[in-house]
């Protein structure tokens, strides 16, 4: 099947003359880079970036958490990311700004390195975003690999190195025939999130997502879904979620910039309604929002042509 989902459209470098990152770069060797994933969508009024500033604020926060020194503020980052949004190619795309060091030097004292921004651009075109897997819904398993506790690594820091943990859990799940893994908080043993997405569940009409105490990333799609649910009058709560809660749920779905809002068909063999009423309403509201058909007053879309 031919798909353009995930095909690279190119790289926007902020440093003049930059063409590649040396293999010996500290970020490559030690995973010492922080990053974001941001969607750009085709709308009736041209391409628009979804929640640009929220993503860039989180990138600045990730850098701060790791003690990374750099010369960027929101305005300068916005310019580089919007340049990436305007690279030739389909409007539906995924922007991956990475704040990294190209310096080919060893050591893990990050104060010694100069960090710079570059943005990789990936096409996300096709039906259902062209996603090859999980078109009808995801088969999930609870992973035996837990998320590192907040005392080991701050869950709100999106650092490239920490994604080896997600890769471990996701690969192990795939080896067992599942699409994704649910990871538990190391300390409480409660549900934190999936490997690169947040988790929601519905039981008796109540929408619940794990509270941040249990270590999920404060996902921007998670936040969008909470806001939209409240607007739709769906009762919502952020709270503790156990594995038993997942098993007793009628609907489970994941949210993330890449995944968008995607339902699960099962958790470890326990069947779920992948087209449940709450999921269906939310996925429609989400799609209307990112396509500029509704909720424009939220100010979540930045037209790429206005800048
Ligand atoms: N959790 C993890 C670990 C992630 O990597 C992501 C993707 N950024 C998410 C949740 C979802 O966050 P967002 O909606 O901001 O993409």
C-alpha cells in the first residue's frame, strides 16, 4: 500500500550553512536533545498549525528542565517552525522541532554545549492520516515496562533519550502482536499513558484520564480533548486510573499529536467499543477543530500564510 504518512519532506535548519548533524554530536551519542511534535492541517483558509505556542512553550520548558542553554525565545522559535510549515509538500504534515547540540564532544554537563534548533518535516497525508496501523482501532496491552518515576526523570521533559523507554515498551508490545502498550507509573502502579500518547477511558458516560500525579506527559491533545469534552457537556475528570478501571471501561482511546484521537478495540483481550458514543462525539469535535470548521474562538490554529 502506498502511503505518504511519515515520509520526510526535508529539514529546516536555523544555523546558516547547517546541512547535517555530525555522528559524534553529543545529542546523537547521549540523547541530549529536546523536541516537540506539532501538526499542520489543511483547512478551508489554507494550512494552519495546531496549538503552535502551546508546543513551543513545552519545548522551552523541556530545555529548562534539562538545564539546556540556548538563545531562543517564543518569537524566534515560531519563525523557524513556520518556515518548516511552509516547506513544499502536502499541507497535512508533522513538524518535529528539535533543540540539539551538533558539537561532536563527549560529556554530559549540558552547560558546555551550544544548542540550536532544526525542524524535520514529515508528510501526514491520506485517509485517516494515511496511518497504516490500527485503522479500525488499537489492540493495547499493559506493559511490564513502567515509566520512570518523576524522581528519576521529569515526565514533562520531552528529551530524545527518554524515548528509548517508550521504544522498549512499544517494541515488546509489537512482538506480542499488540499495536501499543499502556505504561504504569513506577511508584503507584496506576495507569500513566501509552508509549507516545495519553489514555482516556469512558465508563457510564464519565470520561476519565490519568492525572498528572501518575506521570503522564501533559499532552496538548489531551488538553484539547478535555476542553472539547467540557464544551460538549461530557462529564470529565482527571484522576487515578487503575488497570482494573481499563478493564471495566466501555471505551478507551488514545490522544496525541501523531495519533490524534484513536480508539482501542481491546486491552489484553478485554473487548472495547471502538466506536462508542463519547469517542465518536469527541473525534468529530477534534476533527472539526483542527480543520478550522468549529471552535475557532479557542485560537488554536495559526495560519501559516499570516506570517
Ligand atoms: N505521552 C507521550 C510520552 C508522548 O510522547 C506524547 C506525544 N507528544 C503524548 C503523550 C501526547 O502528547 P501531545 O498530545 O502533546 O502530542
